């Protein structure tokens, strides 16, 4: 291994590192551009999702109504056997 490294030091192969810097910088530029575009896409997706949810909540929302308490002693308890069997 040492002999091989000494040989490479004395006579490096021609063209081994030619254009390496340009390829690395070009690849980094592409990755940065992709990251920027993906951030924009994620922000757009979040806005569309939140906007759609808000629109659906406004358009289809019904006002909240308090539930009537269930009581076994109420005259018309919803879950009593007599009301479950009643055909009204």
C-alpha cells in the first residue's frame, strides 16, 4: 500500500482530478435548488390544506349544541328500554 501511494505521489494519473471541483459545485447547486423548491412546495401544500379545512369548517359547520344529560329518572330517557322499544 505504501509503495502504491508513493507511486501515485510521484506520477499522478493524468486527468484523475480534472473537473472534479466543477462537478461537485454543480451537484451542490442542484441539491440546493431542489431543497428550495421542496420548501416552497411544502409551504404551498400547508396553505392549501389549512385553507381547505377553514373553508370546509365555515361552509359546512353547524353551530355547536349542548347535549342533554342522560338521566335514568327522566320521563323520556333516551336509552330506557321503554323508549328503545317504542315505535314512535
